[in-house]
C-alpha cells in the first residue's frame, strides 16, 4: 500500500477526492458508510461524557442503535 503526504498520510486528499469528484476504486473494501461515520461521532461524544462524568459511558445512553 502506498503512503502519501499530508494529513492522515495522504488519506485526507483521497477522501476529499471521493467526496467532490466521485468514488475511487476500493479494492480492500475500506470505505466507511454513513452508519460507520455516525458511530464514530457517537464514540467521541461518549468519550467526552465519560471524561466529564468520570465513569464509563455507553453509546446506548446517547442513542438507540
């Protein structure tokens, strides 16, 4: 696998190309869908809540999956 320059080892430029110019080949099946994106946001929110409340925080406390 080739590593590029820039943010996230070149992935930022590739991702922007996919968003604004259309899909690129994904031979390894690594493209995330909107559900995976939403779950990654929920992980960040749950982590923040966990830090603020000083306890484990479950994503299910934020949203029904």
